[in-house]
């Protein structure tokens, strides 16, 4: 149960981070964003105190969270293209480790074909909408926009195997979907039509928290 102790503090940080991001308060964001990311690393590591922990899985997830943490240190003012590139590179690595971790222990299942269809359609639709507005970021966006649905796809696949519990499958599916939707909202804001953020920032914080918590619920 030790992994649950930091959760209330994490939620408070997520709320404060969301407020700071929404207000474009970069001074508070550069403190809250790395702090929020650091705390989820601690939550993931605390899974090592649970009786049925999968140490290999915890190591992979923690590695991804560390990459995200390092990216969050430098990925503050996303209005700047050079900062955005740092974020794309860092989170491309982190969000590639997640599906690797899921698949190593869960494998592939025939149902994956069915769940891939809507995700491929969403990938194609989002690229079609964004393509003419990406400019020099077309290649990084092409890769990153593929990594996100793959991450969701491999998370949903955990429902179909025996390696992960149903609770973990729910947690991981919700987490990766939040991360994906948060990035889609940012893409719309950044490249199509600037508008007030509704859910993207809180989706990022909650998504990372849930991924970290998934390490503690092996049967």
C-alpha cells in the first residue's frame, strides 16, 4: 500500500500544474512540471514493495518515466519550436518504451486486429488535418503521431492476455488514451486554431500517474 501514499500529493501537483499551464505561468510550470513527473517515478518504484511485483515491468516503466522527467525539465514553453522538438524527441522515446513493456509481458492477440482499425483511422484523420500546418515539423509529427496510437493499442491489448489483471488493463487503457487525447488537443491548439485548453494538461498528469500505478497491481 506504500505506493498509494504519494498519490494525494501527486493529484495536488497535477491540479496546480494544470492551473499554471492554463494561465501560461511559465515560472510556476518550470517548478511544478518536473516535480509532478518526479513524484510519479517514486510511485512506480514503490511498486517494488508490493507482494506480486513484476520487477522487469517496473524497471521499464520507470525508465520511461525518467525520460519523461528529463524532457519535462526542458519542455516548458511549448510555444517555441525548439522546445517543442525537445518534447517530441523525449516523449517519442518514453511513449515507445510503454508499448514495449506492455507487449513483452502480454504478447499479441487476434483481437488486436479489431482494436487497430479505429486507431489507424484516427491516425490518418489527425495527420490529414494537421499536415498542411506542420511546416518543418512534418517528419517528427509523422513519427510521434504514430507512436501515440501504438501506445494505446498495446495498452488495450492487455485486456486479452493473462499477464495483466483487469484492473491494470483498465488503468493502462485509460492512461494511454488520456496521454493521446492530451497531445491531440495540444496539436489542435498549436497548429490549427489556438483555443483555451480544456483537458490536455490534466490528461498528461493523470495519464502518467496511472501508468506509474499500473506497476503495483499484478496478481
